[in-house]
C-alpha cells in the first residue's frame, strides 16, 4: 500500500492516554514512561521493549510490581462501530515478567502478525490498541494501567525484478518500497552485491555504468536495507523501523552475440517448422530485420522466427545464406546493432536439363527450321506439385523461338540471310508452384549454313488438316522458304471459328470450327516476303466434318520427326503452359523434440577486491563503526569544557583545506554552564590513533606517520590568555591516509588526541579531547582520453568514468571549460552536442572539469557529517575533420614482371583504422589490400595500359556515423611495348573459291614481347580465311567464300600472356580478293569415318564436296547393315545403328557426281565397327593419309586449329575434331553453295 497516512499515524502516536491508576493504598508506584508503544508488523524491534516501575518517592529506587493479567481492546478511533472493542485475535506479541531482584520489569516478546495493523480490513496502515494491565506490588496493592499500543503496517518491496544492465551502458533503476505504516522519506543503505561501476543512493536509486567484465559474474544478488524516518522525538513514542531484501541483477555483455545455430533442414513444398533464432548480450527484446537469402515462400519475422514453405526451386539454391540485422532495446545513444549470417539447407528434387545426345540438325539461311524439342533436350528432378513451361533462353539464336504446337514443344524459326555460322540455341524450363518459381537452362550448338543468294520465294505448306465441328482444330503451321527469310501470311476462305495466328516468327491456323460449318473449303494462303514484298499464293483444300466424326489427316510427304521427349504430367498448349496438375495431398508430421537443459547455478565465492577505487561496502561498514561523538575528559576526570562541534571531521586525500570550503573546519569551545559563553582553551599538543575497527589488531594503534594535516591554534581568543580557542585544521591530507595499512580500504577513522589548557583565572586546568577524524580515499579519473568527435557530426559520449574513491556516488560534474564550440558536458559527465564547423584541430582539446561527490549521509546511522568534496581533472578530446582525405603522393613506377615495392596509401580525417575496398584500375598481377597496401607483380601488358588509374573506396571505423570516401591514384608502369610490325608490303591477292595460304611471318612480325605469344584471327578477317598454325609456323590460309571479292582488311591479333594475365594488340593487312573466274576441280572433302559400335546409334556424318558447279549427289556402297545414306535439301549424310554381328572393317565406296555436268569422282573410305560394349578410341585417318597415334591426319599441327570463329580444338576429341576440320575446309573453300532453279 503506497498511501501514507502520516497525519493519522502522528495523531495516534500523540494521542497517548495517561495511565489510569487505581491505587488502593500507599505507597505510590510510578511506572516507566507511559508509552505509546510503537510496533510494526513482522518486525521484532520495539521502542521501548519493556515497562519498568520505580518508587514514587525515590525515582532511583526500584519497586516490585508483579504482572497479574492484561486484556487488549481496539481503540474506538479504529473500529467500525466508533467504540472500543475487545480484541480476541492474536497479535503475535505478549507481555511477560522476567525474574528480577525487585520484579519491576514487564517485557514484550514475539512479533506482530501480518494484518494486525488493519484488523477490520478497512485499508488502514496502522491501528491503535488499548493494553489494560493489572499488577500487584510487594505490599499486595493492586494497580491497573492502560497503555496505548500502535501497530504499523509492515513495509514491502514493490520492485520484484531489477532491469537488466549492460556493460558500458549508463544504468538507472529506482527501487520501489511500500512504506506501509512507516513514515517517509525512506533511507536506503547497506547495499551489497552490486557489480563494479554501480552504486545505490539513500533514495533507492541504483546508478552508474557497469564496467568491463561485469557480465562474466552475472547474475548479482543485491542485498539492501530500508529504514523509515519514524519519530525521533524521544521517549517511548520514538521509533525507526527497517527491513532488508535482496534482488537479482543481470548484466549483459556490451555486444550482441548470435550463438552458433544449426537450422533444421527444410524440404521443398513442406511447411518449415517455426524456428526461433536466439540472441545474447545487450538488452532484450531484440528486433530482427531480414536482409536477404531466404528461399521464396519463407519469411523471417521481426522477433526472429523463421517459418514458411520452401518453393519448388529451394533445393537447387541450397544452402541458402540468410542475412539479417538485429537491434537491441537499449536507449538510442547506446543501442546496439549487429548482422548475422545463417545457413539453411533445403532438400528436394533438383531440376536438371540434359542433352539427349542428338545434335541439332543444321539450319539454312532463309529456310524455315522446325525440330521437336524433346528429341534433343530432356529433364529430371521436377517437383510433383509444380507447373512446367519451356521458354527461349537468354542466349537463344535471335531467329528462333520455343513454342508448343499441337501439345508438342518445338524449336521454330527461319534464319535470316547473312546469319551463316555457329550459333547457340538456349532453352529454359520454368518450374513454378504457389510459393515461387525458378528456371534452369541448357544451350546447344547450332550451325547455320549459308544460302547462295538464289533461292526463290516458295510456299512450303502443301496441305491443311481436316477438322471436326465443335472441336479444337489441330494447329496447322504455315511454312515458307527462299527469299529474305522474313515472312508474313494471309489466309482467306477459312471456316467460321478458325483464325490465322502468329507469334515469335511463326504463323499458324487454329481455333474450333463452329457447329453447322461442315463441308469442303478452299483456303487461299498467301506468302509475303517481309523485305521485298514478293508474294507466293496457293489454294489448299480443307474438310470440316460433322460433329463426332473421326479425322484422318494425310501426310504432306515431308519427313516427320518422332516425339520422344514430351513433357509428362502437364498439358502444354500454345506459347504458354496451360497446366492441369493434380495436387497430391500430403500429411505433415511435425517431430517435436523437447530439449530440457538443466542449468545448475551454484553460488560463486566472490573475493571482494576492496581496492577497486569504488565505495566498497566493507569501507562503509568500517566508517559506520568508527563514527561517533567526540570524547572529552580532563586530567582530573571532571567535565569542565564542551567543544562546540564534537565531530567527526571528514577529509579527502589530496583536497586542500581552504578557507570557505567544507573542509575548513575548526574546534571552538564554550563554557560548561550551557550559556554559550566562550571558554579559553590553549592547544598544547596533539597525536593520532587509528581506530580499533580499522586496524589489523582490532585495538586502537598509535599512528606515527604523516597525515599531511595539522591542528593549529587561531590567535583571536580572550585577551590575556597564553593561547586561546578555536583550533584550526590546515594543509592537505596526504595520499595513503585513507588506507594506512594497505588493505584496500577506501576510508579510515582516526582518533585525534588533543591536549589543551583551559579555564579562567585560578581555574586553569589541563584537558584531553578525543575527536574522530575520517580520511576518505581520493577520487581518480579512470579514462585518460575521450572518444574522438567529428566536426559537424552529432556527438554523444558515455559519462566520463571517475572512481569516487571514498566519496559518495552519484558524482556531479561542474566547472567545465576547454570544450570545443558546440559541445557541452552534462552533470553526469557525458559530453553531447555537435562540434561547430572549424573546430577540428591538429592538437586535441584539453577539457578541464571538477567532480563533486554526493557527500552527507554517505554512512548509515547518526551522525552524518555534511561534506561534498570536489576534485578537478583534465582530459583530452580530439575533434577530427568530417571527411576522409587520401594522401596521394606519386606512386613508385611499376615494372612489368618485377615485384612492385610494397606501398601503403595514407588517409587523414575520420577515425582509424581505415578499410580499403578495391574497385578498379590495377594492372593484372597487382592487388590493393584492405589496409591500403599496393603490392604484386605487374603483368606483361602493364606498360601498354599505362598510366593506370586505381579507384578504391575507404571507410573509417566511426562507431555511429561511418565516413566513406572514394579516391583515384595514378600508377605508371614501364616495360617493353608489344608492337606488330608489318613487313613485305601488301598480302598476295586471293581468289574467291580458291585455296589461299601465305606465311604470316613474311608480312608481319612483332617486338616488345616478354611473355608467350600467339596469333589470332581478327574480327574483320574476310570470311573463309583465318590464322592457323601449321607445322609450327603461323599462316593466313583458307578459301575466300563467294561474295568476298574486293579490297579487304586481313585483321590479325597478337596475344601476349604470362602467369599474371594476358593482353592483345592487332593490325590490319591489305588484301585484294579477286572474283572467281575458273571453276575449281571437283573434289571430295569427306575423307574418313568415325568408329561405330554395334547396336549404338552412329554419329551423323555429313558427306561434303568442293569444286565443280556446287550442286552434288552422292552414292554409297559397302555400308554395314543398319547404316544408310540420307539426303534432304542438298544435304547428304550417313546415319543409323550398326546391327549386331557387323563388327569389323568395311570398305565404303563413295561416288560424288556433279549435277551440272555429270562429272563423277569415287573415293574409298574405311569404316570400323567395334563389337557391342566397346568404346570408340577416335576417328581413323582417311584412306591413303598417314595419321598419328590419335588418328589425326598428319600435316595438321597438333596444337590447335584456329578459324574465323576463334575455335581451339584439341586432338583428343577425335570425331568432333574431324567434323569441325572438314567443315572449316568446306567453308574456307567457299564451295558449299546451292543453285536453285525457280519452278
């Protein structure tokens, strides 16, 4: 109960009734003071504790009085009825009569019970009882007495838990105690168990700053006592009750800590068990802020709980690195933030694309292309609950698209004229569920063959499927050929319900014929060349059958492709996926694991370090025991003089006794008659003793050391006396006076034994006075320097740490000077504000200030001598510029291939150390470290790129406002410059369609190389020509293709490389290419076959030729069973699967025929078929051509074959190398042409 009914309590304590005496006969008996008696619930302290009796005629002679009986009534002022009422309950206290000589003492015993202060439960904080006593004296005379007994409600602790403290963070907690029936204000004292840096004042406020290491001993058991003010007026009514309690105080570390955490594994599509992440240190609660790293479908809440359902692609991205920030709940200036990373593993099927092994067929410029995607790309690991859809990939050949045609996914498009070469066909498969989606991609190579420029525009679609009323019409793709390759279509005469559609370069007829549309239709299809506007038109028949009829679709004679890779579980229609998926219901069984950790806390025996320059409770106890009134005695033992101020006197080490200060104390005397008249007292001598409570021996000990202060006689007393009062303390207490035995005490009590001569006239006598003098340990500055401030940036430092020594906390800071403009110091020693512009200086500021301890009442119990010592200190504060500046002197010159001298870049401004982040600009082989050091070995091309401009970021280590800057420094590098030197003049002329070969060194050389060099084909080299290394020498060789005639630039590139990096230089050589005038001789380009294996598909092998008219036909004999010759659109190839029992060597005869003039050429080639289960070792050499051990025809340099596309082929890839080599020759010869005649 917080309400203090002080007026009522005072009235009850003052309304003591005079005892009623029913004296039957003399002699009279006088009881002790009549009360009232004051008690407190659950408190065994009584004022007074007994009732004594004396002879009325002689107060100093005891009188026997025997207790007969007593009754208790509740006073009328405290009852609901307003009349006295007999109390039949149990008070908890009783009177008894101990055995004494005269039987003249009646004593109380027991403890007032809880609730006796409010027996009627009226909400009272005190109740007055009437104690009716009956006694009989030694003359058998009966006496009746009535005493007032007041029982006060007990005090109770309201605060049940102290707020958590944090190292280095200022702390303030107010203990709340219900005063009950006591009297305010309360006095808190004897606090023990607080961590270093915290203290409790007399009002119950715990303040200070926990020091480093305080968290290691947490939790602390804080024990303290509380005393109510009571009534100190004297007599039986005086009282001052006290109570003691203990609370637990927890101190956290000054950092946020994230304990190592192993998260439960997630599973795609399954609810993740909610997982609370834990944090330690600083002040709870904590707020989490999610930054990045969670798979779709999962979340991290602000209170650190991880939950959700991982999406279908979570397993592919596992493990996931979750990044989050955590902020504690400290006040804003001290709020702590940290970042953490956690790993989350997710299990589930992994979606994977793979090639089926079948290469994409070659495409032709301006010729429509259409292949079934599933024949070339397969997938695995799709989630059973996800939807799938194919998309063109980011690297898809621009002329192609991926579309669903009739429920089958296809690669469609028409290569543009001039797009011949090697391209990439990139496809992506998207997997999606309710929580997110992801894609996987696969890229396949595609060769686009050149068109000879004479292909006429042709409509390739020659029929339209039949349809049925009311049913979806089978999508009919419209196809064209020749011309520019960019087409449009129009269609007239379509039945109702069918429409012409387009998208992604494709055109088609789709829809659903309406009811009653059955019949025969003539559909006019018009093909339009989008570039030339040339058109071709054809009329096609279409039949729409009545509803419920069957459709028979005739083939158009074109070769069909089997669909072997259709997507299962989904019906994919049109350009987007229209998926119908049955979602399987699944049961989630949560496995709850309860981990019970039993933490046994055993009390730690904590050694109290008394010399910690803080107010120790041991020192307080010593002070309490040592304080007391001065003692005065004369040589004869009579009291003849009274000192005006009996002490004790309190001084602090190092604080000079100056006039006007609280330490400027003196001893004056007055006469013993009590009228205040001055009494002459001359100081003869003085000495010091250490009080018994402060000595190791436990008895008073003479102190012979120098305390630094003396007692002197002031010369202004009564005239005529040899020396007169008062006596004055002077000088400065020395260091160590507060701890003469070096025990770590922060205060020590001495006895000042002063001898004086006093008196008037003939009554002059010798006197000895004993005064208690307390020396306090001095205050000291803990921190030597303040955290630096930044000009024009808010500054808020923690309070300056000062050890109060023997002083009393809290400390008050005052007399501040020397601060830069814009800053101010609070009374608790914290410096706040914003340094004004221009306050940054090369030298730190010297801040002067004084610290005053609280003073009076620092020890419990009377007397409390007033004091408030103040000590001056100085501390340095640096103000730095509000920006970072990089000192950028000329860097040492770097030299290619030579260790660079380690060079540290310097920074000014901000708060070091600094962190560097390299951005760009260093030559390969060199690095910039995080501490700003440039080192390494410049690569071989450093001189060519000089000067280098190195860009880097710098950040300082400001705790609250990190400063960042970007700088650029110049680095010069020297070394030989790689240079291509043209020699020999212009290259020899070449001719379209004719082989060309010149030695490169005859026309270009180079200088300045320090690394290894290699020639490359430049981007503007005429088509058909390239740079290649043949038999150790570099050549420009190949066959200019038709259409390259004219004055051209043969672009060559020289690459230089060392272990640190590479670079290139380039040069263009003039080359004249003459148009072809002579038809080249007919020749066979295919000269060997790859090995095959029984019962395994043989790799498709094209038959290629050169020379002649360019229009060829092939005839093949001698092939093993299972292989055959196939032709389409001027392309011929051998494919199939060798049957079992065909293993061995087969001599295959190939007959090449020029379609224009009938010229023929026959070439025999050996084909090796290996037994089933064998692995091909590589492609054999062509018949009649010597080969090396790997089957590569001799005469070809084994290092690499380099063409216009920059391809580098190793000899170990036998079949692919051979095909690529032959294709390069065919393209180089320029003989891969087709002549078409318009129909």
